[in-house]
C-alpha cells in the first residue's frame, strides 16, 4: 500500500485504476481517501443462473437448471464464487450436470433430507434426528453447509408465514421458526469449540423435533388470561355469603383457686367496667421470712394477678410496717 500511495497521489493522465475487494475494512484510510468508493450489491439468483447458463452454452455443456440454481444459492450473490464452483463441477462431472452432481461436489445435503426433517417434526419422531446426523457424517457432508441449508430452509418458511398475502399451509408456527433459527445460529457459533460435532448436530436436530411438543409461552399466557377471566366472572355471579363466626365459650370459674389452675393463655380478657379502682395491699416479706423457691414465687405472683383481675383493680406493694 505504501508503494501504491505515491502512484495514486500523482497518477499519469492516461491511466485509470480500478480496485476491487471483498474486505474493504482492511484497506488503509490513506488509500480509501484517494479513491471513489462504490459498494456493489450482491447479484440475484436469477442473474447468476443466467450468466452460468451462458457459460454452459458457450462450452457446449448440458446442465440442469436446478443444478445452476443450487450453485447460485451457494455462491451467496457472488458471481466470481459461482463461476469457480461451476468450474469444479464441470471438472468432476461427466455428461449432463445434475443437481445431485452439484451436491456431491459441494458436499451439501440433498433437498430430500429437509423434507424428512419436516415429516419427523410433524410426527414428533425423535429417532429421525440420529438417522439424519448419521447419514450426514457417513456421507462426509460439510457441516457448515448443512447448517446454512437449514437456516435458508426455515427462513423461507418464516417469510411465507409473515407474508399475509400468501396463505401457505405449514406445520410450523412463526414462534417455532424463530426458535429454530436461534438454535441453528447458536450451534454455528459453538461448532468450532465443540468436542464432538456429531453430538452437537444430533442435539440440534433433537431440539428441533421436540419443539413440536413444546407449548409456546404466548399460548400459555393466553390460556392463563382466559382462565383468570373465567374465575373473575364466576366470582361476580356467585352469591355473597357472610361467614358466621361463633364466639368461643369463656369458662366460668367457681372460685379464685380454680381460676389459678386454668391456663392463663386460654382465658379471655375481662370486660372493662368503669368503677372506682380497688387496691389489694400486699405487705413486704419480713426480714426473718424464710426464702421460697422460684416455682412457689411464680405461683404466688400468678395468684395475685388473678386477684387483681377479679377485683377489677390494680396491684400495689406497700412498705413493711413495724
């Protein structure tokens, strides 16, 4: 590029340069700034097929149209790649060039395999995933080409489903096609680092087939929404019944001693009655009184509390007299 830069700065008047590249990001800015840039679009499949047919006629080569279409699709809009692939097919083929011959040279799968995959999806036949993967590796097919064929297959199905003007009967839904395309792209990214490419392909095909039995999240949410509406309508139509709460029976104590024997937790609080407070005087224990144990003391305090409740008053300790 450095050697070319000086020539581009001062080109001869009788010279015009045409540069072509498929990787413009690798061109230095010093070169790009001295050129007029034209981004060429990819050629359509029809244009590539027409040019390949012209080459075949010029060479006197008989070629099936499906074979040319297969080459054009594989070239991804590049005429140079399509012509190079066509040269390889001509070199390895004898007589008329068929679509099968193109598939053998390119290492791509037959279109019948995709039909088998669709049938196994419809029947939820998980065994077919291992059969297709076995044939794929046994016949030596290119895994990346296989994944590209899968993407194109489900992309066409998705486009037909999104096109409202075309009513095409299909066993797939839009959500399923989107999920399958996401699975294939994830497998493409992880295939190079996978320890076993065959297991990766088997797992992909198995996930695609099992997707038939998976209920889409949108459908689950729709069903839940309808179920909630039915429940709300049932509540509005049902008569309102006021629950009858039966008050617990409060035990009637015969005397203060029986009340002490009851469990304090089960006794309901007494009704508040506005009366003059009554005080129960409790003298302090004399100094020479023999100490009592904790259990007796707790029983003594409980007895005093019940006495205060019965008298509807308070419990106040008075100082020891004398």
